[in-house]
C-alpha cells in the first residue's frame, strides 16, 4: 500500500517549492518577517541606514501605517497596516528599492533578499502586544543589545517618545 493521497500531494508541492498566496485584508495589521539572501548577516550600520530610508520612502509613497519595526543583521520584522496598497505590493517595493540601493553601496549585483516573506494577520490586542514586544525584544534575544532601547535600528525609542508625549500632564505614571 502506497502513501496516502494527501502525503503524495504534499510531497509534490514541496518539490515545486509551493508557497501559499498571501492573504490581504485592507483593515488588518500584519506582522511581517523577511530575510537576507541565504540568511547572510549582510546588514550593518551603513546598510541599516539605507534600508531605513527605503522603508520610510516606501511608507510615504504607498501609505501604510507603521506600528513597530526592527532591522537585524539577517532579517527584519515589521508591524504595519496597509491603507491603500496590498502587503505584496508594499513588500515588493520595500525589498526592491532597499536591495537596489544596498547593492549599489556594496558594489554588488544580484539578490539581496530571499524571495518570499512571512506574514501573520494580527487577531486581537493580545496578539498585537505579543508581536509588538517580540519585535522590540528581538535584538536582546539575539545578543545585539542589553535592552530594547540600546538597539538603534528599531522603533522602540519612537514608541517610548510618543508614549511620554501623549501621557496626560499632572498624573502619576
């Protein structure tokens, strides 16, 4: 007796490098992870700066909300909500423009990012908080910083600054 039909189909899909389509819901917040090509640790202070500029330029052009981000030596995490365009279009633009300028700065050609990315639609406040904290604690988890505020390439300081300025005056914290 051979393998069950489901296992046969799964084996064929793996050979084809099957990648399920990314779901798109305009009113959802997404947790996204994407990696450098072959997971190489090619991002550093110079390339982080280029990536940050490409990310912010894409945000202006494609109009998406940013709740959190972190750039690591071989991967990035984002917590964003599309306003006008799909996640696929946003990721294509972020990865494409940053790869172009980073490769140019490194005098390289070819792939900089892995083709695909991981996305997860945030389901509720608890899920949002979990991913928000995961993003900001990622540099600590990987031994790149002692505290989230020590890592320059994340939104942590922006979050702290915004939460302090939006705190009501004259009330205990």
